[in-house]
C-alpha cells in the first residue's frame, strides 16, 4: 500500500468543495468511503459502525445518481426534503447525512485519542470517543450493543501496523483530524439551521 490507509482520503479532501466553496456530494461521500478500510481493520468491534456508515453512504449515493446535476451539491438533497417535509423520516437522506456525519465525528475522535494517548488500549480509545460523540444520540439498546462491541476492539499495535502501510500513519492521521472535521462541522451547522441536528436513534 502506497502511503498509509489515510493517504487516499487526504487526497480526496482537496476536492470536496466546489470553487465557490459549496460542499459537493460525490467527493464528500467518496472521502467517507475511503475511511471504511480503516474501520474494516477493527474487525467485529466496528461491525455496527461499518454497516451504518456504508448504508448511509449508499443511500446518499443512490439519491445523487437519480439526478447528478440536481444533487451535485450535498445540501440540495436536504433542502428538497425540508421543502417536502420528509427530512425527519428515518429513511430520508437528511437522516442519512446526519448519522454519517456523527459516525465520522466518532472516528475523528477515536483517531485523536490514538494520537493523544499512546498508553491507552484500543477499547479505552473507542469507549472514550463513543462517550464524547454518539452516546448521547443512542437509545439504551444501541448504546449497550456498542459498549459490548467496543470490548472486541483489536490489539492496538496490530491495528496501527495494518493501517500504517508505507506511510507515516501518525502524521497522516493528524492531518486527517485537522482537516476533515471542518466539513463535518459545516454539515452540523447546515442541519442545525433547520433544527435537524438533534435527531436521536
């Protein structure tokens, strides 16, 4: 693997915004997709996150494919659902974008923990990140399954070796954590404008 597992997403982030500064649907989803290999290396601990992220990406991609020009900009899907009053439906693209953004918040927090706490186990890193991000939006059942899953987190050293490839994984992870959150922040702000940022599971 050329570079670390983060290399493709760092490259992809350069294309997320249009020259006018608008969030583009396809490149944003592409970067989220490029993070999936990182999640795969967690094995069973991240099965829930992976299926959630994968499902939300494909929901938004399908919508984008129905009219690539109309949905070129990520937020057009949300605006349309807000107008049609379907934004709060569980299968809406708005809901998909919200949960995809939250899952990415969780991963960014997890990578930050890996960088900041070299002495923590993988389970500690995951549990702390979960508490700071997804936990408040999850009901009891989702929360319990998540807590159980976190206990299955892989050995930290093995995980880091796998995702390092031939690159400097810590430098790449740091770059990812300092660049990607601005896009997530923008999603939250946009959804909050319509009062759509606090939907629970």
